[in-house]
C-alpha cells in the first residue's frame, strides 16, 4: 500500500537559543513531527534533523547578564529545548547547534564558493551605533516609530502593525534597546549577498513547485523591482563565526543558521563537511523544510540563492504554516505573556495540543487560533467522546463479560469495517498534503459511525441472550478502533501505544489496515486520555502570568532575532479579558438592540453552510433542547443541540434544509453532550422560533453567501 519507498530529509526552522520553547513555536514542530511520523508509518526512510540557532548579540548579552560565557548559556538552552520537545512527542533524529566545528567549516566553505561565484559585494554603509553601550546595533536592537504607518515601539527591521519592512535608519525617533540612548550613525564596510543575479533561477524555482502557488504569488511581488542585496556580515561585538579573510567581521545569523540543516545532518550520520555536502546533493533524496510564513522570505530568496551559488541542490519543498493567536489575540513575545512548553506540560496533556493543532492545520499558511473554549470542546467532544470511546468502552466490557477474548467480527459489521478501511487513500493523501484538518474531520466522521454501530447493537444487552454474538460485536468495534488508531497514530503516538498495549498487538503500520486481528486475549484496559477540566487551563494561564510578572528569565526578556522558529511569540489572553460588556436588556423581545458592530473581515469569518436534518430528537431532561444530526455534504455530519424544542417537533425537522454556522467553536452543554455548531433561526422564542431554510435546489455543504 505504501508504494515506492521514498528517501526524505525533513527539517524544522532552528529555534533561537536565547529563550524557552513556547506553544507558538510548537505549531511548527508538531506539524512537522506528524508529517514525519506519517511518512514512517507508510514505510518510507525519513531523517528529521534540527538544532538551535546559537549565534548573535542577544545570546552574548544574556550570557553576560547571567554571569556565564555564551558557550555555557547555549549549552544549557540546547538541553532545555530538547527536554521541551520531548514532552510533546517531537522526535528528532538529531538536534544539534549552529555553534559547532562542523557548521563553521560548512559555512566557511559555502561562503567562499558563493564569493568565488561573484555573488558577494562590499559596501560602505552607515549604521546605528550605541555610544553608551559602545556597540553597533543589529536591527532588532533598535526601536522607534514606523516610517509608514507611524506606529510607535517598532523594531528596526519591520513593523508588526503594517507588516512593511524598512532599514533601521528609516525609523522615526530611534532608541537603543540596550541603553535607551539615541543611536548615532557610524560608517562600516559590510559584505552583501547579491540576489538580482539569481532572479531567473528563483522565478523558475517557484514555477517548479518549490513553494505552494499562494506563496509563490506573494514572493513574486518582490520581483517587480530589482532584488536588494542582503547584508550577511556583522561587526564586532558579535557571538558567531568570523568570516574567513576578514578582521572583526562575523557571519550574520541568517547566513550560518540554515547551513545548520546540513551540519545537523552531517552530525547525525558522522560525516565530515565534504561528505555532508555530497549526501545533501543526492538527487534521489527529497528535502522538505517546514517553516513559518514570517521567515519565508529568507528561505525562499536568500537560502536557495546561497545554495545554488555554492553548487548545492535546492530543497524539494518549503512547507509553510501561519501564525498562532490565543483567543483571537495576536501574539508577541516582545509585548507580553506567553505559555512556555514546560508550563503547558505541567498542567495539561501534550496530546491535547497535538490533536488540537492537527484540527486546525491545513496545507496553506493560514493563521491558527487557540480558543480555550474551542480547545476544551474538541478535546472532550472529539478526542474523548468519539475517538477514545470505542476502545474505552469495548475493551473493559470484553474483559468483564467475555474473559477478555476477541473473536471474529460480527457479519453485520463488515460494511462498516469496509467503509473505514476504504478511507485509507483519502487520508494518506491528506496527510501527505499536510491537510491534517481534513484528516481529523474524516476520522471523527468514521468514529461516529463506529460508535453508532456499537450503540445500536447494545452488546451489554445482547450478551445475556447470545454471548458469542456479543463477542462478535465487541470484536468488530475494537477492530474499528484499531483501524482508526492507525489513522490517528501520527497525531497521537502515545494514544496509539496505549491501544497497542491494550489489544496486545505489534506497533501499528499503515499496511496493517487490511489485515484483521486474529482471535486472542487482550490486556486489562488503561485510560487512553482524560477529559479536560477547564480549571487546569485557568491554572496554566495564571502561572504563565506570574512567571512573566517576575521577569526572572533574562533570556526571554531579550529581543528575539529573525531566526526564532516560524510561529510568532504569543501574548496569552484569558477568556475573560476579551469579553465585552453586555448590552442593556430590551424593553420588549422584538426591540432587541443591534449587537456590537463588527468589521467586514469579522463577518467573513462566519462560515454559514447549508445542511440537511438527518435526525431530530427531544431531550427528555431539557425544557428546550433538541439533539439534531446534520448532513453537511463533503464536511460530514454534525451534532447540534438547539433550543427549539417548544417550537418544533422532530418530524417537522427531519429532511429539512437549514442554515447553520459551521465554524462555531464546539460547546459542551453539561450532561447533554457537545454541540458542534448553531442552526440559524429568528424570532423572540421560546415558542415563536422560526428555523431559516434556503430555497429549493440548495445542497448540503454549500456555503451561504
């Protein structure tokens, strides 16, 4: 089933070694790890390498603040990063550092070949100098007002408000972040990488699929004018590699950092610089870089130009993801609090975050939002109630009622198992295309069908009259759970390991999909995943606030360089802080005031869809709720808890087309379960409620425009 065996080298962006890993960074590493695990599940040969970007003035300054040398500082940070990644199941084959003899040798060799190829030029420039701290100032060590949108407190390389880039000298009222002094201009000669000679090469590279079309279109905007040369040198004081043939000149991080991909590869395989480059140039090996969209400029322009000029092959593909926000708020490490990976892992199961990010990640670099309400809804409503439910209910039942022995799947379950197995090709394509959101939706839909089969067959009743028939039902349900676990394994490796242990089976591979389990005894059941208590989320946020208010981590207070991992640095906002005041109650139900005004982008964020009502039932213990199952076409099925019981009977709804909000965060409604959207209706209620329906001809799944 796996097809032709592939040889793949995979990298994630190098995290900067002057701060802790946080949940913004983890978007990228979890995305990459899922892809790597899937490829291995398919039987392909994969090497996943990474390492710390360990150079730069921030590291030197932070080491001085702690009273240690930079080498000790980056060694400590490297160990901390390894421990944080391990907590979240991010399994590198090698996690290295750019501050290594191998990376120095590779950087020097590549630089000299780039220079010999005519891709460097020397220029005398004026740059900012801190007269109090007696040091030249890198872009991120200068703050001022943006020259374009006039937003204050922006860094010297680009504005976080209007996203325009500029030179530090363009800033209005610049200040040094070290001393607060107004920097002065001082002349210095620098070495630049020439990009314009690579114009045709880069355009052809984009057209050949190096980046996705949406990214290529964005990058091509830079080609409307001559490509600017790129400064690859820095003056002393600087912690890094001195440029060969120069005095007091050091490689800028963005020159030796991506070369760190090669160094980590060589370190893993025990190769010297020459053999590492030969291995990299293997035309049979695919190379995938996973990065954030904030550093696509470096990886799509500078890095391929460097490689090509040095006679090295360009990677196969850039896989680019978007930024992470929390509760709809833009994150910025330089502006406020954030949740460290270690703090998250102290309070919450890392599997939660792996699963939640998977539900949000697609093949395009769209931003992701971590809504705590949505987070809890998906974990409890999908991961616990749907995906873990089969094994969690069936395995203990089999052990309790039937000696824990599997038999042969019930005959009436054959169509269900065939359907679940039949999703393999669709899911494999979605995984390979990094469309994890589609993967999780599809698996949840299949899990719904398997859970329904289990409920309909009611083996806890059947066992009294026909124990072997009950064994067949439980075996079929556990077989469905096993297949779904194969599909889930790249996302939830710990979950899969527990299922494998319970069912007493070998580590699952993709090729195991078609072979059913043989009758055998299973082990006693152990919990796969616990329900999420929102109190734990609140505790995590509170601890993050406290740790930042103390400002005890000097590394995290220093400005981040452009080489920080792809996702931006988050500012965590508690749910309460984004709540707006409620409008005054209307004098009459029909005199409701307008809701707060929203902008057009907010309106476009509401995803209204057509759906058909498949089932509807009144909930006996609720005065107003009905449980409704919707067919949403290609989006699968959704369960809605709607407060329309006093206005409609079930028979008036079944078969009817309705409009519903498809991207509303799932909401857990106590003992009644989780509602996965909201049906659109009008009227003052509770009796006068009118469900909105489209005209004839509308189809389930269509978007409402």
